[in-house]
């Protein structure tokens, strides 16, 4: 049955013009505070997962930081280097916030501006159930969930407790940088 579902997901991805990454790929996020393993929901957010995995494949996240940490809310990263310089990204991805997934503890969602279709590379991990970020949310859209931490929530919680301040015009920046050393796609389990 698992093989059948993986085949259907791959055929669906092919039919709509997306790469077949496999059914719900797993990535490893290696940080200076430890390792976080994440399952990506390509079945519910195919465009978002494809976008994220292209950045992973390109090594884009390597050397970026968690630049916004708010205990009791979320930790956000994937867009700034150690010097708090914003990295150049590809074009934004269409919001998939209507996919039925909720911003619950441990889920990954795309960060964006006031424009619901402005997400590029930055993502956040929810520290609590952030119902107010779910579709349709306060702005009619919400924030697109595309994965969930399967191992390493202790690392996420450790990051959430670091001391923060202001840096380069940004608030809630960890005083001691929390580096994303690498994000890599793990091999599919047979």
C-alpha cells in the first residue's frame, strides 16, 4: 500500500509538472544547537515542498541563521546569513495555506509578507498551536504549513529559549547566532 501511495504521489507530481521527490520526503536540519528531522507534506503542499527542496538541493540554507526567535510563538530562519544580510531568492511561491494543515506545535510553515503569495525561502517552526495563523486567518489567507518536526523538538525548544535582542534593524534576533549548518534530503526508507 505504501508503495502504491508513493507511486500515485510521483505520478500526480509529474502530471502537474512538479519533480517527484517521493511521498513526504524527510530532511535533516543540522544546527549549532543540534539536529532537527522534518517530514515534508508533499501530498498536501506540493508547490511549497518543491520550492523548499530546490533551496535545499542548491545548498541555499547552509550558513543561514534562525534570525527571529519568539518564545511561546515560533522560531524563523532560512533567509539571512551570519551578518544579517538577506540572501537573494527565487520568485515567490503561490500560497498553499488552504491545504487543511494547521499551524500546530512542531509544524513548519512559510514566512511571508502581507502579500499571501510572497513566500520564498524563509520558514518558521511553530512552538505552540498558532490557530490565528491558520487559513483563513486574520487576512483571509493564513500561513502555509508544509511539514512537521519528527525528531529534535528538544532542539527547537532549546533554540526558543535563547536570549534575543535587536540587530541590523531586526527584533527578536538571537544574541549568539543560531546557525543552520546544513539542510539535506534524507534517502527514502524502503
